[in-house]
């Protein structure tokens, strides 16, 4: 039935239903997307961990040596058809997720001991004859293209002359051609053809580089001598012929592991399959096929162990974000249900008074909310499955179902608790409410859980791996405790501020404080949601800031400045002048860096000779061991030169004068200043002295171009890297290899791992979602009381209230809760970081390849002011914006529109 003002009840009910549906949709989408996001970046991480290594580290190789071959006819065991049969049987024994790249697999016979070539016409760099390995491998024609000649043919049994092919690169290195004959310790090998590998980077060629190209090796004795090593590719039918050589032949089967379909969930099972193949039951089955002495080896299980450690170190940090955003979303849903229950309190009380049962009332409300929440949850889950790639569906569906059930049952449960027995209507002011005993017990329980979670996290650290629900909810629990404390303290400042405001002549101050104090008891729900959301957002923002700071620090430590130009010989003076003119370069500091042997047989010392003034500016600009240039001033005469040294140097040698012997001549130094880092050699055992002191002692040697600086460190902001590379190329002789290291490039490499990229993006999304829920909680709480405030303004305007006063009234009424939430959220966030920082290890999340857990180089959580203040400032700004917008909208309406007889808003 419609009211006399022409506005019926279905419209606000429809708006509330749409708001609930949108909120559940977003919550369900986030709940379903989070596990798929985790699985997606973990899958990309494990594929990158296996795909970024050399081909030899992602293969499974099975070998059987000559001594392990059983049977009366060894030649039959080395026959090509027998190896092919065993190859098929071995392949059939592989089970998912152990999959192989069939087109790149290889089997055959090879010599494990190189044979010396006796031909005098072969190249001998330092008088040592070339050493050749023989390969009777299958599939040669499918993986190579003939450049000249033909593929080798198999020799008749007992023949001592074999045919072989070589690659074009090997033929060029050893001056071979078609028809060349090589004599190898009683065996003659004639070159039948020259080949070009079709895919040199494939596992067929890349695992054993000698198959693809010759290389120069060094003899093990002293003095070392260089010699050529190469591979000769025989026919697969010539495997038995290798038994008569001294090359100690062995049978081998090589299978590249296919990682294209590998998922993070498959990684533990794949590791178990590989371990079993190397040491367990699968090895026994393998030996039944290939022979009793068969051995299997692979580096893939080690790579998977490294990935598992990194995954275990990152998981607790990601779990903190998951529990945080999940709790915030749940609190906002509960807050929405509480606000809806308060809005419909009179309706539900009337139904109870007319005989409605508690179960019937809860069932009716559950049907109403379920009709909206459950389809919204299904839509959110479907949207997440559609937009987020992944393999596992069940965790996402369960998470979305949890969001839908919470959205369905929150209002019925809240209403059932509030109306379980009829009560007379009474006003529950926020300023006058007294906490019940049950609430006190619940708050003390949460406090005990929070203390236990903080102690557990500080004691065990996230670097140990594993996800603990209590530890992961520590930031949320601290936020809840802070919110409960604020709820208890909330009435006190209102009472204290209302007393002096009552004595003032103005109306807005007293009226706004009085209305804030007379807010219903449900006004604490938005405060709880806001503080928890702000705490998790501040904590998450500090985690991201800590990750970024750690990568910046690691990049700076690796380079020493914004850019580093180094060479094995002195750099041209023209290069220094050219790079000094590159846009963004503020200082180009030349350095002479020499390595000095230490008398204590410890690590070598790095002697750095630099201009004291320029190097002091560089150290201040980079923040690596800043010092005053006067600390290295030349004392004159033959007195020891003052030096900047590392703490480890001081521990090893003390402060006594010490003689060093660089290429200029002997220098006696005395430690004066101690710094942990220096731009030239961050973290090493370094000694820095002033170049002017060395130039005074040895002027002729110092000015010799042959002893000039070989390192340039550049400082500045926003370096033009393209212009810098052009300057290096244009002012460096072609005969001088120069290495250019950029801090920005090293920093990008730290963020290049798909695992770290995915984890950081997911954490960023969780932080943004937490901040969004915080703003949504405030927005919903302000909209809940919007009709009442609009009616109040209309009534006051009929009494002469100006529009400016109306705006001031709404702003002052909204500020107490917003300011309290902002202050509480910032303080709770700072307390959370301070309490949990020592136990949170961000190393694995920040730096690829580091699993964390070590005392040195561990990335810890530190307070980030921007992460604390920006979310809180956003809450206050939104409260002011909503209050001003409402004042502006109400000012455009006429009082007769808002004030109607019988309107109870």
C-alpha cells in the first residue's frame, strides 16, 4: 500500500536489495578470485623456475655403463633396435605430471672418456692433441640439416673404420671437411657430412654442447694448456663398435621435462615421481627395463625444492592479506545487516508483537535476503571463473558460497538476536550505552587471541613457511581490539565536548555533538568496519612499501650508484666527459679499484682510490656510507694516509697502520672512518683513500694513462639511459670491453619473476579492496541516516537556519566518527606494524631466488607514513564529501517536499 506522499515502501526496499546484491557480488567475486589468483601466479612461478634454467637442468637422464651390462652378448645390448625398444618402455613408465617433450628426447651410446686424435694436421693451440667424444645417437636426421655430404652409415660388425658427421661449427674449429680421416687410438673415423642444427637451443643439442660445437678446454695440471674438445656424430647402428674402444662407452636416454601443462598443484607430485625414479620404486621398475645398473638423474627435483621453499615463505605473507580482506568484507556485510535490522526494527517488532514466531521471522528474512544474495554470489563466482585463469574450481566455489551464505544469514541472525523477546521501545544512544557482560567477555576473548597471534608470529616468523590461521589473522585481531577500545572510549570525548559547546551562543556546534551522541547503538558497526579495514589497508600498504624499498636497496647495493661503467683496463677520459653531459647525470666519479691480498689469509681487500670531495658527494647522494671529505685529507709528509674502512676490516686488522702494495707503489694507511657500505664496494672489505694523497706520493705513476681509472660511478635523477648507452658506445674503443650496469635495470630484474610479480599484484589488489571496503562502510553508514538528516535540515530551515549553517551542521555531525575511525585506524596500523614487523619476513616476496629466514639481508616490515595516513585521510575526505553533497542536495529542495504530515522518517 502506498503512503499519502505518493512514495511507496517497495522503492527503498528495492534500493536496499540492490545494494545488498552488489555488495555480495563484489565479496563473492573477490572470494572466488583470490584462490585462483594465488594458483595462477604460483603456476607461472613454477613454470618460470623450470623454464628459465639451461636445458640440461630440466631433463631426466638414464644411463647404463659398460660394466653394468649383463648378458652373454654385450653387442646385442648396445644394438640400435634394443635401445629403441628400451626407450619405448621407459617412456611408457612415465606418468603425469611427469611429461616429456617427445620431439627433443635422445637415446644412444656415447663415450664417457674422450679419445685423443693422433693426426698432426689437427689444430693444437698449445701443443695438446684434440680430444674427441663419440655419439651413436638416434634422431640425427630429424634434428639437423645437411650442409654438405651425407649422414653417416653404420659400419659392418668388426670393422675398425666408422663414418661420422660433425656440425659446421666443429668443422670450422678443427679444419675438417667431408672425407677427412681421424685416427683415434686404433679406430679410424671418416667425416661423411657437415650438419647444421635446426634448433640449437633445444634439449637435443643444448644439453651436451660438444655435439653442436667444438670448444677449448684446459688441462688440469700446472701449467695449464689449452686444447680442443669436440664431438663426432656416428650412426646409431655403430653403438656396438664403441665397446672395442677405450672410451668407456655407456648407454643413455635423455628426456626433457615438459613444463607447459605443469601447475603449482602438480609440483609436489612431480617431485615425488622424480625422487622415486632416482632412488625409489620407480628406479626398480626402470632397472627391469634398462638393466640392473641403470641410474636416473635429474636437476628438476632440486629446482622444485627451491620453488617449494620460496612458495612456503611467501604463503604466510599472502595469507595475511587474504584473512585481512576476508574479515573486512565479512564485517561490512555484517554491518550492512545491522543497519538494515535497525532500519526495519519497528516493522519486525510489530510482527513479533502480532504473534510471529522467531523461526518464522528468521525464515522470512532469510528468504528475502537469499533471493538476492545467493544469485549475486553465483554471479560473482561465475565472473571470477570467467576472468581469472586457473585450474582449481572447488576452492573458488566454496569461497563464493561462503560469501553468499553470510549475506543471506547475517540479517536473519541479527534480527533473531534483537527480537528473541519483546522489549519496550527505548533509545540506545551511542553516548549513553553501557556494554553488557557478554560483550565484555567477547572483547576479552578477542584480546587473548590477538595477544597469542602476535606472540606466535614474533616467535616463529613467516620465513619458516606454512600458513597458520591464528598467526595470519594477527593484523585483523589487532584492528578489532583497537575498534573495541574506541567504541568504549567514543562516548567520553562526546560528553566532554558537548559541555562547553552548550555554553556557546552558536547552535551548530552543540546540535551536531548532541546528534552524534544520540546516534543509535548500531553506529558502532561502521566504526568497527572502518578501523579493521584501515588497519589491514595500512598494514598491507606498508608491506608493499617494504617490498619496493628492499628492491631499491638491493639494486643500489648491486650497482653502487645510479649507473656503473667498468672495464678491465683504464677508461678513456673522453668517456668521462661524455657521460657527464648525459641528461640527468649530476656527478661522474672515476675510481681506481685494486684487489690486495691480505696478510691473514682471509678474503682479499678492495683498495678504492678516488677524489675525496667527489666520492663524498656520491656517498651522500646514494646513502651508502656517507662521510666528510676532510676525513681523508692528506696529512702530508710520510705519515700514514687516513682511510675509510669497513667494520670487518677493522675487526681483522685493528686501527694500527698497515702497508698496501698497489701498482703505484707502497702505501701506508691508517683507518680513520668506519662505514658498513661504500658505493665502490658495498658490503665488502674495502679501504678508501684520497686520490690526491696518492698523486702527491707517486706523481709520475699516477698520471700514467695505463694506471688510470677503470670504473665510473654516476649519480643523479632520471638518467637518460638511452643517451648514456650511446655515449658509452660512441666514446669507447672497440678493443675495450665495457660493462654498463644500471640501477633501474637491476631493480627491474628483481621484479621480473612471475612468482614475485603475481604475489605483489595480488597483495596490491587485496590492499585496494580493503581500502575500498573501508570507504564503502563509511558511505553506507552515512547513507543510512541521510533521510533523517535531510528532514532535520528542512525543519531547521523553517526556523531560520541558513544554508551555510546547515552545511556546517552536517559536517560537524559526520566528523566525530570519521575522525575517530581515521585516528584509530592509523594508530592501530602503526601498532600492528610495530608488533608484527620482527616476525614478518618479506625477503622471498621482494627478491627472486631468496627464501628468507637468514639473519643477514632479511627484509623486515617497517612503518610507512604514507600507507598509514592516506587511507585515513581518504575516510575523512569521503565523510566531508558526503556531508557537503547531502547539504547541497537538501538545499535545492523545498521544505514542503521533505516535511509531510505522517512522514516518520
